[in-house]
């Protein structure tokens, strides 16, 4: 995916997050919020947006469990795996740039 496509996906997931927050105020997206990466930050790298997408996707899947979607547990686990893989890519890229 190109960076602009990732940012669009990031925006869509952010809107889903906002929906869950509006309908269930007790839900928290603490891992995603801790990243301090939003879709509006186009200056962030492609990998940073990719990582944010996977972290947010995982937290959305966890939120879906409260609404009793049975497949959400598998989605959450896969998103977490993809987030960890992407973090390794970011770390490798940073090491190469030093």
C-alpha cells in the first residue's frame, strides 16, 4: 500500500474508534492513544501509520468483543502480531539509518 492509502485506512479506523467511544464511553484505546499518531499527521512515516493501524485494529477488535462478535478474538490476535512485526521493521529501519 502507498502511504496515502494507509493514511485513508488509518482515518477510517479512527472513525470506527470514535463510534465505539461514543456508544460505549467505558471503552478505552490506551495503546493507540499512547502512540500519539493520528491520521492527520501526514509527516509521520509510512511504517508509523502502518503500526498505528495494526494497534488500533487490535483494540477495535477487542472492543468488538463487548458487542459479542465471535471472530473478534482472532482478529485482535492477528492485528497484534502484525503490529509487532511492523515495530520490528521500524526498529530495523532506524538502525540502518544510524
